């Protein structure tokens, strides 16, 4: 009986955490963004809108500048949702 109660409590707690994180997100996130964003999301990990670039070359130039400034290699990809170009890690 005690084990069942602990399992039920754990499931309820996990459900509340997923519900709360989907509505409010973590610190620095904009309310309404989801932790389960998926590949088609147009928000960054902090909940801000992703910047779109019209051409691959424009995105590559920005990725090069950011990589040089931050020391972190950035890549570019064409979005399946909007067909524009975005930057990623």
C-alpha cells in the first residue's frame, strides 16, 4: 500500500512539474513557451523568438561573427516551418 501511494505521489508531482514548465518555463523564459519545443519551434531555449535570415550566406556570415566573438561554433540550418535560415549550436 505504501509503495502504491509513493508511486501515485511521484506521478502527480511529475505531472504538475510538466504542466508548470509548459506554462511558465524556467528562469529567463517568457511565459507560455514550452520545454518540449521540438525542432519546429520558433523560440530559443530562453523563450525568445529566433532570428531569421533570408539567405544561407547571410546566416553563415552571422554565424561566423558569433563564433569568432563567443568562441562557440555556430551552424546554420533551413527551417522546415518558415523556409528561412536560423543559427544553431
